[in-house]
C-alpha cells in the first residue's frame, strides 16, 4: 500500500524565519514520483516540484529547497526567510508505478501561517 | 498551451437535489482525467479517474458517479445529494504517462 504522512498539521512562524515541512512516504514501487503542491486560501493547487525516485539530488529554487532521502523515505520542503505570502496549506504527494492507474496519493497537508 | 476549466466555482444545493459538475481540458488529446474531493479543508481524496472516453474507475464507493462523454470532458454527478457530499471538488488531468498533474480551480460545494 502507498501512503504519505505529513505529521505536522499546522505550523506558525514569524516572517523571515526558516521553516521545514516534513513528508514521509511508503511505497513498494521502485519507480515513483514525489510532488509538493501549495494550496493558498483561494483553493487552487499550485504545483511546486516533482522528483523521481532515481534522482536524489536536492533542489533549490529561490527560497524553496527540497531534501529527498530514499534511505529514510522522506521528501522534506524548506522555505528560507519565510514571507506572509507563503501562508498556505502544503501537500506532499506520491505517484507510484505499480499500483492503481492514475492514483496520486496525497498527505493530509500542513497548514503554514507566516505572521508579519 | 493546455488549460483546464472547472465550473461552477461555488455551489449551494439542498439535500436530495441532483448535482452536475463539469470539467474540460483544452490543448491536449486523450488526457487522463481525475476527480478529487477535499473535505473539511484538508486531505485530498481521489474519487474517480478516467483513461479514455467511457472508461471510469471509482476509488471510493459513494453517492457520486462520473462520466466522460467526450475525450476532454469529465462530469461528476449525483442523483441525490447528502450533507456529507459537501466539500471542495478538484478536477485534474495528466498526460498518458501520468507523471505531471494539473488541477482546475475547484468547486466549493455546500449541501444544506
């Protein structure tokens, strides 16, 4: 069975603090993709990053960085120098290629509040 | 470029009334299409997916059904809404390889 766990339900930080959102996944597939999405208060899902299971290189995009570690089945997301506009619910998701067709499994999300 | 349209954005329906939510994709052919629901502001649950016209797979048994009458059209329906059907419904599409997903803007459904 595939599963994504985001243990942090809510996080509150003050602007300019760094914050890390945790994501732990479970899958028996050797080929899989991991995603992070941002859901602002308006509700739409904004794609942030996709990483395949064969690429463990960490990635940095501006203030965002992702740490993928297969040894611990984790795909953590760090926001450096957080801003109020970062306030949103963030979802980690997993797409395996051995399970049901088209099944993108989401974690329950982490609500991030950045206060000025 | 590919775009996905979903409507209506907001809907308030009485218990027992029918439902029809529509999703269309432009700029691509033979997409995989998905309906997700987010209840109580959290957790996205896959409801239905379709890999082609008339091909619907259900992930969770419930009061809803889906149809795909055209290649780029995906409809979510109910004959009689329940209070528990309230939530935020998102349509999504992906190419055949199913790697990248693009989501619509969502429909916020309140059943009263």
